[in-house]
């Protein structure tokens, strides 16, 4: 049986992964320093948390479900103790991209991250409709990167990823640099910022007298149909009035050089702030 050490098992992400790993064939050793987290692991997953050295002894795979800010510290504390051929799975590209992982040539570094269940989907069960993060009932895609290690280890890492993020409908193989373009670049710097602006815009029309419920219904409904057309989920074109509003609105809302957020230096600066 494959031994898997799960660091940060009692945290929000660790518990999400742990529930899926509980139903898998992996022999899981849970590591959780917080007494409250360790109790949560015991109560909800039935595992008794162990110390890091015990967990990694003979471990084939180590999953770091810990914050980006401590991945480097945790990795430096355990990598030298891993057996040759062991795999370290990191759940975000930030720390690997920033060079926070210690050098050791005879182990594998594998990066994976969920895409989260898409807005446009075919889910019919309420549990899946409400699973907006993924990893519980709603199908989602994932991205994976073999940062270091033999090519044969990609399948081994992808199998772990498909287990912890299940149910998975698609798995995309990327590089670490490409995942960094997606997050923080695309998902956080661009999408999260624009969504935050949308929320501020809704608050503004409410402040100008539109009832909140009406403004929210109007915004979310238009996000649905406009998004479906823009992302080609359904055929259609915008009205002349809408196109004219876009031509006026984009220069008002966006700097001409906004795509600089995807330049290497900008991605590196963003990741430095994160880590």
C-alpha cells in the first residue's frame, strides 16, 4: 500500500483533501500541529495525528496542505529526510515558482491545483450545485505539473491529484510557469479584481437608490447571459447598444497596459507578495 503523509491535515484544505483520501487506497499519515486541528482530524476522519518525522518515515508521497507562506519552511524541514524516489505534492505554484523548495535531485516535485466547478455545468443534484469549491460532489477540472522527477512519475502524481480533487472531469498538464500565469495572474489579479469591482458597482447603484435585491438579481442574471455569449457557451451576439457601452466602458475601467500583469516580472512580484 502506498504511504501518503498529509501535512496540515486539520486545516480547511487538509480536511477537504482528507475526506477524499479517507475513501482511497492510500495509507494516510496525518500531520497537524494545532491541538484543535488534530482533534478535528480525529473526530471527523478517525485518524490520530502524528509528528512530521513519524509521518514521512517510509512515505512514498507527501502532500503539503499548508499555507503558501510556510511551504518553504516545511519543505526544508522534511525533504532531506525523505527516501529516494519520494514525491512531494504542492497544491499551488506560488512557492515552487518563487524557488522556495529545497534542492534534492532524487525526489519528485509535483504541482496540482483545482480549476473549481465551472459556472456553466450540467450538475442536477443539489449537493453538486452547492459544491462551488469542488472536491465534494461537483465535477471539476484540474491542472498538474511535473516540476522535477522522472516522466513516469507524472501518472503517479496525477493519480494523487484526481483523488484529492475528486470528482475530476478533466486533467490538464501544464508547466509550473503556466500554472503561475493562471494563478495568481488570471484567476486572482484579473478575475478576482474585476469581480470585486462588479460588487462595488452593485453597491454604487444601490447607494443611488436601486433596491439591493433588484440590483443583485439584475447583475447576476446579466453575468449569466453575457458570460454565456462571451465564452461561447451558447450562440449569440450583443446588441448594438451593449457593444457601444463596451467600447465606452473598457477605456474608463481598464488601463491600456493592463496585460502587463502577465509579464514575468509582474507574476514574480505578485508571487513574492503572496509567499
